[in-house]
C-alpha cells in the first residue's frame, strides 16, 4: 500500500515565494509558525497558509490569494475615503468579514510586526497583540474572544 504522507508545515522556499509575491517579509514568528503549522487554524481563527506545492489542495487558499483577491475587494468599499490600508497585510479571519492583519506601519522590533483587527464595516483597526506569538497565545487563552 502506497500512502502519501501528510504534510503539516511548509518550507522556507514556500515562505520566500509568498514574501516575493506580497512584496514584504513576513514577521519571523509567523514564518516560524508556518514552518510547523501551515494551513492550521488557531481556535476559531483561520490562519492563511502559504501556498505549498506539496499540498496544493490544502494551501490554495493562501495568504497571497487572500491579499490579491478578497482583501482588494473589501478595500473597494472604502475607495471614496481617505483611509489607507497599504501598511496592512491580512493573515487571518474568523468568518465575519473582519481580518486580523499585520500592521507594517508600526513594527514591534526584531522584524516582528504588531497585529491589528481590521473592521470591514468601518475600516478601522484596533491593536490586538504586539506580535504573532502573543496573538496566538491570547487566542488560545480566550483573551481575544471579546474583541471579535
């Protein structure tokens, strides 16, 4: 019996390809998390994977696809406003239209980027965590439920 082994994480090459497509480096803690957990959720939050050719069906709905398609569509709702979303990179959602984003306008240091919750209704953001690891920890501890 020849069974294909399941791939859980991803590769540095897949992460670098996503960074090239996005035009920015992913925060180190997020890249490390993807290496071990690509295409996994954290609690009720879908974390967008990087596309990995070893698991194309599981990773097609990638961070790059979300950025280039859904994110661009949501931004059209604010085209007549002065809101600027160019420093935001959505990396997760919980199904309401709001996104968890890295806010590159306010880096946390050491390559880490703060995490904000972006409202699809107002376009406003609110700080959720200083970096991705803190975000995951707060989600797992149930500290973010009230924000969503």
